[in-house]
C-alpha cells in the first residue's frame, strides 16, 4: 500500500485522496508534532502554512527518494508566489499552485492532469550596495536564461550610477540618450523602431545600457519608465532590469514596481546587511514592497566565512536562491578586459561561473514558465515625484 504524508491538518484533503485511490494510506501531522521517521513514505505534501519557504530545505532532509509537493497559499502579491516556486525548484520539490480545489490538488499529485505553460515577463536585479555585482549578475542570468529557455531576452539598464556597458563591446545609445524620445510623446519611438537602435550581444541578448550621463538620473518620471519597460515587455519574452542599488531613485523604484520576480544581490560584507535593513524600513515599506518578494543571490561567496548563506538568510529574512563563488583576481580581470564571468578566457573560471549562474537560472526558469492563474497584484499607491 502506498503511503502519503500530509504536513498540515486537512481531513477533507485526506478524504479526497482516499476517494481517488483507496490503496493510499494517508497520514496527516502538524509540523511541530513531527512524524514517525521509521515509516517510509512514497509522497509527502507540505503546506506553506506549516513550513515557511526558508525552512523547507531543512525539513525535507529526512525524505530520500520521496516525491515531495509544496502547497502554495494564495497571495495578492504574485511575486511572493513566484519566489516560493523558485525555492521549490532549488530544493527539487514539486509545487501545487494556489487557488486549486481539493480535487485539482489530488489530480496534480497523482499525475492526472498537467498544467499548461505561460511566460512571466520581467525580472529586476537590485544590489544592497555598490560593487556587489548587480550588473554582472543581471547580464549573466540574462545570457543563461536565453540559452536554457530558447526565448527572446532583453536587458534594460535602470542602474542610475552604472551604465553596465563595460562588460561588452557596446555600440548603441544609452538610456539617457533616449530621454527625449521617452519623455516627449511627439518624438517617441515605437517599440519596433527602438529595437533597431539598441545593442545585440554575441549571445543574442538585447541590451540597452543605463545612464552614461549621471546628471539625468533624476529626470525620468514614473510613466516614462513604465512605458519603456512596457515597450521591452511587448517586444521580448523575458526582460531583465538592472535596477542598481539606489531605491531612493525613480529608475530603481519603478523597476521594482514593474517586475514579476525580484532578485537581491549582496555579498558577505556587513554593509550589505545594514543597508538592506534601512532600505526595508525607510523606503520599500512605503512602496508596499515586502522582503518576501525578493530572492537573494550572494556574490563573492566564501563558505568558510561566519556569515554563510544560512546566516545571511536569517539576518536579512530573504531566501537565498544561489551563491556565486569568489573569483578573486579572475573576476577583476574579466571586468578590466570587458568580459562577463561566463565568457572568461580562463576555462576553469568560465566553467565555474556557468555552473554557479546556471543553477540560479534553472531555479528562475520554473517561476518564469509557471502557468496557473494568479490574482491581480496590488500596486503601490505611493506616487514618486521628481
């Protein structure tokens, strides 16, 4: 007889499984009471109301060669749902999307039906502080997402202090040079016209670099930025926004507000933890953006440091989706010579970089292509003015 463990008290769900397959022995427990570790379960269903996403990896450790499903609760912020899906992918756990009936949950677990596929649009990549690797992360993830999904991918530079064009032989106008066409409707370029004026890298990713003229970093109005993000979303399957590390700047703010998935890049320096706490309390809270909407990437990672990924996850209260190892001088050399880490001339560096960024891209790919119907996300009432 097959054995099924449900972590979360739901007698109705238990009865639905028994009705669908009388040969299933269903056990239901609460997270705090635990389960009989001598019993071998074929399938485990875990409710996110019982086990929070950051505790999922530790909880499933005893279940080897067991199919695990994570029941995701409904949330008006779709980005929080997407983050839970990405964590499931990282932990090799299947997910049950929100707003499913008991019968639909049973069908998903028993493999009676499959979800259709659709594509998410916009990923924002924000750093906790300068020089933590925000632009490098955005460009590397964009390149690998294109390779792994075979979809069209574009990067939009909304980093107010770093155009990001040093990592390639960039031969196109930057964001500030499009300002007149963006801000003045009489001179506005249409989407299919704009793509003729922006850079296409060798890997096929399309890129519009951020401000070369830093004096224009406060010029862009909310609607102007929203319009250009929409132009990119209309033209490309996936749009990656390099929003820098200045949440007091409208470029960064609008990038966060218009993104489906939010990536936070930091390193093991204490300054990243301190600045993140201030961003949350002083700015993001006012914009109705919570830390639950972010997934964290730890750059220049050294596992022997006291602030390892688990410690950072607890201190910053953001789940870690991946770490990028410390490449030391090789990373600096790539930056000086204008290469991405995943394009390094050193074979060992290139292989390690592709492996690190590739694991993150794999986790994101599941969120990007999830297919369930989602509620409309609440938009902030906070209107940022120049």
